[in-house]
């Protein structure tokens, strides 16, 4: 029989050794019972009270491929601590021909085994609920003393030996500067870029993002407020931000939330990370401006021209025009059946090149099966020698080993078919180009890079080498049939004009 091992621990207090111990005992159980292990599924710091566990869900999904017969767990509470989830997923696995087995709990297959398993699952659920109550009770006591209760520690603070918050002299000044800059009119994107330039990481040790800045500016801990569940202590931790500055920032955040704010517009630029300046090669980022009437206009600007004045002469390009133009090229590629065929061929070729082991194993399996059939035919004809028997045993062992390797490869990386890729690409033809998320999907799929000059645009499609060029003169002539002009580029606030739809391109 073939099996997989599922291991899990639920809290940060448990360590990797917990996983190692579970796998060791599950492996010993498999060896004792002649079971071949294909792979391990491991969820770290995930509770079994919920089924929202990535590796658990992947294991259940993989069971439908019928590549393994059994799931081995250290104890049944590793699988689930909720009787409903346990029964539901076991029924689904049973439908796929897969059984859940405990390596350390002896449960028979008869009626008494069913009762014992139900008792164990019920106890696991009780234990989980009881533990949860004890944890909440302990954390409540900590909260009344304003102690750190675990979780992600915000930048600007450290925890002392008694689990109290203390100001971090290295990162707290950056937190204060974030509030000051936003109060003085800087955008969240500007602040994010500044912090990343200083090498400051977010609470998870990664680069700052737009959401990281938003979370910092709204975090009431920085004004000294401690909160856990319903417990709120106004001056429970040392404050980094003065109350008046914190209040001004909250007012500005609320004002920006209600208004068509600049930072909201910055999130709507579809060509971000794909659009570059043709002159200096710097990326072009989104920016907005307002006319005296209050109407907001959006552009793409060269980073070098914006940040290092005089280093690049590239003028801003109107967002709607350039996005419509690029989307149209992607639409044209999508409507061409030859393009679809070329992409499918490329995906299939790439898939074969990425996984060279699976075709080799399948060929070796075919050869082993042919050898076994030839030997069996020889035996049926009366040809039986010690070498025949030895060779047959070798081929049978090789066949079993190759079947396990093939199953492992298929579990690790499912193989896409040409029909599936073709169907997925053709479904893109039904996208609604009036919806931002559909336009984004089309750009992400087909457009590799776009370089913009003052008089032309050069773009590269993902499925082939080389670039194509579109002159802005051609684009302007096409637009002239719909409108009186194009106003493709501008160094100031543009005239209000409907750019129209470029689908005819």
C-alpha cells in the first residue's frame, strides 16, 4: 500500500521537533506494516479546530488523484479537532479510496473501533475547547498587566524580560517620521519608498508595502493604547506618537478615505512593473493631479525624471491612452488562433523541459513492463532458469520503485494538458474590458514589457521574442476619427477630453 504522512502543530510555542517526532513515529508505523510513504504534508502553527490549513487542503485535493491509499497521522487530533470536519473529510477521503490511520492509537475495524474513534475525536474537541478557555484566561491576566500576548510585534517596540512593551531606540524614530511626513502631505507611496530606501523592514521582516504604511498610521498602540479583546488601557504602553499628531493623522486618513484621494488613484495603474522609460530605462509610476475644477487626471511618469530632476527629459504620459493602447495589442493577440496555438505549444514545451524526470520514469516503467511480459511469456513456454527468476524479481522491484517515483512526481507538480491551456486562454476572450480586473488579467497574461518614448511605444508580448513598435503619430490618426485630437503627452494638467475606446487597434 502507498500512503502520505500528515503532521501538524498548532502554536508558536511548539517547535520543529514536534513535527520531526510525528514523522518519525508515522514512518516507523509504515515500515512495520510494509507501507510505502510517497510524501509529507506539514502545517506549521495551524489549529485543527479549523479546516483552513493549506497543506491539509492540498492533501485532500490530491487524494482525488488516487495516487495513495492511506493518510497516516501521529494521533487523530492531528487530523481534526472538530467532529464535523473529521466526519466530513473522512467521508470525502473514503470516496477517493483513502483511509485515515493513527500511528499511535490502536483502533480496530469493527464496531468497537468506530466507538473508540468517536470517543477520541470527541475528547480532542473537548481538549481543544478547554485549552482555548485556559489560553484566553491566561492572556486576559496578561492584558490586565499590559503584557505582550504574542502575535506580530509592531516596529518601534521591543519586549523586555517581563513581557512589557518598551520603545525601540533604533526603529521608533522612523515611526515618528512616518507620522510627521504624512501629516505634512506626503503620500503613503512616498513614505513606503523612503522607508525601503532606508532599509527598514515591516513587522514580518519584509519590504514595506502600501498596506504596511496604512497599518502603521492606524495603529493605536503608537499613542500608548493597549488593547486585548474587550480590555483597553489608554496609557498601558509607552507612546511613540504625541496625541495631537496622532489625531491629525487620523483626521487626514478619514478625509482621504471619503474623498477621491491621490493614494487611491495610485492603486489603479494597470501597467505598474511593466512600463519603462524608453530613454533611461527607469520604471514609470502612476501619479495624479487635479485641475482648478477639482477633476483628477492620471499619468505615468518616469522615476528618474521625477526624483532626479534633469537626469531624464521624458514627459508624463496620460494613463488612459497608454493603457487602452496596450490592452488593444493584447486583445489582438488573444483573438488570433495562431497566437493561442503558439502559447499552448510554448507552455507544453516549457512543462516538458521543467520536468525531465517524469517522462524518463514513464519510459523506464514501460521498458520494465515489457521485460516482465517477455519473461512471463518465456516461463509459459517452459523456459525457467535461476537467472530468469532473478531477472523477473529485479524487474518487479524496478517497476514498483518507478511507480512510486511517478506518483511522487505527479503529486509534486500536476501536468497541464494542451486542451486545458487552450480552454483557459480562449476563456480570456470573454473578459469584459470595461472592468479593471479583467484588463489587468489580460495585461498580466500577454504583456511582458512596454518602453515608452515621446513619439513611439515598444512592447514585448510574452509568447514570442522581439519587440513591436507603435508610433504615436499612428495612434493619433486613429483617434482623430473618433475625436478632434489625442493630447498624448503633457507636462501639466491636461485638457478634459474623452480618449475613447481603442478596440479598433
